C-alpha cells in the first residue's frame, strides 16, 4: 500500500497566488516524472509515508503564519522520516518561530536565493475547474499593517502572450479562469490583457482588485467583454477616511463609493465583495461607527472580515493595540449588517 503512495505531497495555505504556485510546483514535478499530490492540511495525519512534503506558507495574518508552522510540526510528528521543503511568504520572513522549526530546505519565490523545486519552466496544468492564473507578483504599496511588501516587493508581471498560452492550454478541462496576483495595480496594461483573455472564449473573472486601478477606461473595457463574469472584489479595509490615511491606503471613501456606483451602472447584475480590517490601532469608536454607516450605504454582497493582526516589522505594529474584547464586539457588529459574510 505504501509503495503506491505519492512521493511528494504539496500542502497549501493562503491566497490564490499560493494555490497557483503550488500547481506550478506540481506541474514541474510531473514534467520530471516525480509522482506528487496536492492535499489539504487536515489530511497530514492520515497520509502514507512520503519522501517529501512541500509546505506553501502564508504570512498575511498571525493566524496564517501559525497554521503554516503547525503544518510543519504535524508532518514532523506523523512523518518523522520525510523531507520537508518550505516555500511562500511565512517562511520567507525567517522569524524566530520559523527558524526554530529547523527545516533545512527552502524554496523561495520573487527573486530570493534558493530554488529547490521551480515554480516556472512548464505550462501549469491546473487541478480545479476554475483555474487561478497568476499574472503578476510583488507589491510596493507598504500599507502600514501589511508585511507582504517586505517579503515580495520585486514587481514582476507575465507578458500577455504567456498568459494566453496558459489559458488556452487549459481550455479542454477548466470551465473558467481567475486572474490573480499580489497587487494587480502593477500590471502595465491591464485593459489590454483583459481584452486578450476575453478573446480566448472562456469565462473569466478577476481576483482581488485595488480601488486606484478601477479607472473609467478599465470599466468600459470590461463592459465590452463578452465572457467576463462581473464579480468585483475591491479591497476597502476601512470605511473611515482617517483610518485609511493611517493605513497608507491611496483612496478616499467617496472615491471608493463612486467606483461601486460606476460599476453598478455598467453591470446591473454584478456582485461585490471586499476585505475589511476591524480593530486597526487608530480605529476609534467614532471611526468604527463611520465604517458601519458607510457599509450600510454601500450594500456590498460579501465582506471578508479580518480582525487586525499586528505584523512585526510594519509601522502599525508599533502602535498600541485595541482591547481584544472590543475588536471581537466590532466584528460581530459588522456581521450583523453585512449580507453573506463569512
């Protein structure tokens, strides 16, 4: 039975970009003739023996980092003879907690030093009907709460022809694609890419968007696309201008509301989602009430709520924290007014 087990298991935490990069690793392993399988974290204790585990980690919140560390600990517990390779943002940080895990091999991305299993080199074969297509990497916005620009700050993007080649290679076994990246604002001609993707004839949508990129030109381009699925996930983070400034977010609540209004006019059947950080250190009671009122007026379909998580090395981490019970109560208030909140 164990002889039939895959030689390599790949476990992924975090965002769509991470899932894409895990699939890229799997595709390269397949090209080398190495048997592998992508599995969920919860399967670790039930898996047969394997030669190698690849852990693709996330650092966007402290809980995400904790899950990544715990994944390594579980592998060591249940598969003490296995070789562990780590990749992704959490292990790129080299924090004391990560170093203490004593994982020897490190697969890094975004222009880092060591490469054990490449994430490039072959056309990625996607393992889900809705395929995540990574088109961009890196962010240099340095929002005051975010650690990602400190880890993945080299801006890279894929040429349009490269993206289209990958999409066409999936057309026989995927039903739709999602364009994703660390910060899509940095794609140099995103409207041109959208037109090219639409011409592939497959349904497609866009992952998380930043308000500054939602120009009239891009909205008009999307309106003219025949295969675009109008679901817009546009990051908000706070409904209070003072908090947005403290976060180093480059838009106002009025500008955000104008974007939503323009999109609703162009796409009457569109759905809207956003990310919201609750309990940012400068979020006073008054600022939070402003956010609640703003959300009630926006009427978004889905809100991903994130209790503020201090990331050591960011400016916001130096500020006094709001009491946890207050943050928890605020999260519950947002849930009460939002429809379809996770």
